[in-house]
């Protein structure tokens, strides 16, 4: 039996990682979450600080039994779920459900599935981050509390089968408020005028009138005056303008570009990105950060210098504009 048991979320990811780690490691998948709140009932003890009551999902009982058997015979268990709050919670649930000895349990994380990244993660293990775990638990508890309380109201007032959640309920409120503001808006009329000019050499251009046109009479008066002609170009200035590359992909910008250029739905984009990540072709695809690691920047600079010369290698550092960005991962990029 292998000395080390590595538990990841995805079976596709497990095959790739096991290839990198060698025969001393057995890599198995939890197939995502193994425990959750019960399907029936609220599953939260409100009187005891909103303590959640977790149960092993019916479709995961065999998985848990197999992992528990492997964990008992392993010298070290490595929890290698994703480095976000869901992934951290999966590691914590595994530790709880498998009754792991934490002195022989290590938590590892990586942003790309390459041999270098995997070996570096093994060399730098850490403990389970309970702050992330508690953040995930708070989200799950809110989901259940809001849904459990509001969904029955929808069934009575609107239609059976509808659901309410901590996000969609607030989003509906915002939409309703916006629609009411639109209905109360008092429209006003203004005018804009654009002229299209043809030059003797066949070139043409358009120009917009910058003035205040508040009624039809003002438009007609200006049009009559312009009809007299006598236009000329006073000055012509030509200059070179730099065009900067777009920032590296975040989850949202990846989805936007896939939709705009390829016509792909969000679900298909994320499904393909998940497969690319699991097979080691891109870094983790759920991120709100545009930052790149020093290793990635150095690798890109070296490749560009070798292929095109040092003059084409200009290092840029991007910063995330959103004040609420978590930036748990770097931007989406190919592995170095």
C-alpha cells in the first residue's frame, strides 16, 4: 500500500497528479462535496448559534467508505481540494467524515496542474484554513435559512416549485427597484446633429456639432445656416497612439470573451475551462484577480525574448479594480 494518500475533488485531476507524484502516492477523488445539510428539514440548530447538522450524501457513502479504508493504511493523508472556500470546506468535511488524525494530515494547494506546481505544493503543506471553512459554512447556512423561509411564501403567493435564495432574492429586489425608477422617469427631448463631409481626394469623415439643440426650431435654423456651405479643415494632426493589451483573464472576462467572440454560453465556457484546468492546460479558472505570479511573468518574458528579442518583452503589472475582489488565485493563464 502507498505511504501517501492524496484526495482531490475531480477524478480527471487525480490521474494527472498521480502520474507526477509516482508510486509512493495514491491519488483518489472525493467527487466534490461528501457532506451537506439534510435534504429534508432545515438542518440548522438556530438555538445553538446556527450550528449546521451535516450528513453524508447517499451517493457519496461508498466513496467515503473507500477513502476511510485507504486513509487508515496510509502514513500521511494529503488534502488537495481547490484553494477557495468550497475547496477548503471539502478538505474540512473529509477530515471530519474520515476521522483523520490531523497530526498525519496535510493540506496542499496549487493553482495549476503541472509537475512543478504539484511538487512545490507537497514541499509546502499547510493546515486547513478555518476562516475559509467558516465563510463557506456561513454561505451554506444563509442559503438554507433564506430558502427555507422564503420559498413557501412564493409557493403560496406565486407558483409552486419556485425557489428563493440569498442572492436571487436580493437581485429580484434590485430589479424591481430599477423597474420602478424607469416607470417614474420623466423623459426629455434633445437633439444632436452630425455632418458627413467628402474631400476632393475621395476621403471622407464625420463631425458632430457641439452645441445645445433643445427643440426642432433650433435644429432647422442650424441646418439652414449650414446649407450655405463654406466648410474647411483648419488643421490636421497625425500622431501614433499606443494600444495596451487587455488584462489577463478573470472568470468573468473569460466568460464575456467566450460569449462575444465564440457565442458560447457561460455553462459551456466553465465546463471547458474545468477540463482544461484538470488536464494541466490552464491555471484555476475561478478567480477575480488579474495578478500573475513572478514565475509566470519571468517565464513569459524569457519566451518572448527568445522568440522575438528583448525589445518586445515589456513587463506589465495589472491591478484589480474591484474593491471587493478576493484575489485568492492569480489570473487564468497557460502553465509555464
